[in-house]
């Protein structure tokens, strides 16, 4: 029996980084972890972590919605991560 894990474990995480009163305050950041249990069919590939990552926030002061969406799925090829090492994005046996 095959199960579609991407649909059954979908969750929209909610973060509240807190209010910042100073205009020149450092930007707030949030982080989350994604666990991956690769299959043999993914050996040699950079598996997809998030199919269509989309981020949404509401400015508590103005009430304005802020949104950002990736133009491609997010996979293990995290080249903007300073700790990223080429080749470590692929599943090995």
C-alpha cells in the first residue's frame, strides 16, 4: 500500500517572532526543520523538501499582508547556506 506522505503531513507552521518597536531594529528571523527519510529510488538525487514553499505574514501594526513564494520546489541543494558542500545534497546508499 502506497501512501502520499506529502499530503498527510502538511502543516502550516505559525511563528510569532515578536514585535519590534525600533525602526532601525535588526530584522527578525524564524527557522524550522524538515525531516527526510529517503527511499532507494532517490539515490543519486537531490530530493524535494517542500513542493511549493510559500510564506505569509501580517504586519501587526498596519495589518498589511506580506507574502513570498518560491518559483521552484525547495530541494536539498541549499546553495545559499554557508555550510553547504557540493555533493552532500544527493542521497547516498
